[in-house]
C-alpha cells in the first residue's frame, strides 16, 4: 500500500473549494451511485488506514505491542463486516455498474465472504460446517506485520484484503456507474 496509497489519499485530502459537480464526481465517483454508500466507503478507508497503522506500530522488532495489534484485530472484524455489506449492496445493483467493474466487485465480495463467514456466522463459507469457538479471532503473521483472518484452517491476509478493497474502490470511475442505487429497485418494481 505504498506510494499508490499516498496518491489516492491526496486525492481525497485536497480541499475542494466550491467544487463543480464534475470535480466532486471525479474525486468520489461512488457519489453518482449513492451519496450514503460513498460516505460509508470513506469510513472504511479511514478504518483501513488505522488498522495498517496499528499493525505497523504493533509489530515492532522488540517487543511486540499486543495492545495495538489487538485493536487492529478488533477494527479488522468491524471493517470486514462493513466492507462486505458495502460490496454486497453494490453487487445487488449489478445493472448500475459497468461489466468490468461489476466483475471486480463480485470477486471482492467472494474474498470478503471468506473472511466474514468464519467471523460473523462462525461457519465455513458456503457450508453449514462450524468454525471452532475456542480460537483466537485471527492469526498473526509477525514477519509481514499482518493479521490472518477468516477460517483458521485456510486464513487470508488482512493486509491483502484491505489493499484489494482499496484498489478496486479507487479504480471506480464515473464511466463505470450506469445508474443510481435507487434505479436498481425502480427497474425491479416495474417488472
């Protein structure tokens, strides 16, 4: 999440004084789909930054700061639940997005489900098989300063998941949005 992340952040941090509609949508194209969801996405991006910061500070060479890693773990759980719901909402409105962008969020939804299911439902994704209750919320990958989330038997990298979400949402352009969120419902109600 190196330099690319800084550039993306700069895009959001830069103060727009009396922005035109075009400037607002270039900066945050998700607004064209849903102002509300764009705000929730911004919260998730902020939480993601806090998770990474806590992991970087917590996994110092000596000693490891367990409290910071524990806080990152708690935030990761909330982030995963929120990110899944944002992406699920977008996937349900398939016709509102370009085919290319929909494919990206559909794959991301699957990845998020792999992390979410064992944490929220305490079962393996797509199966009615329980994930044990007597376990840590996540594993620690100390050399990579990372959390291993999801199914303890087949965990995924928290950093990779955060980065993938970040990259996909920042790849969204105004051209990828074909209609507003409400239009997905209006279309259904006319059928």
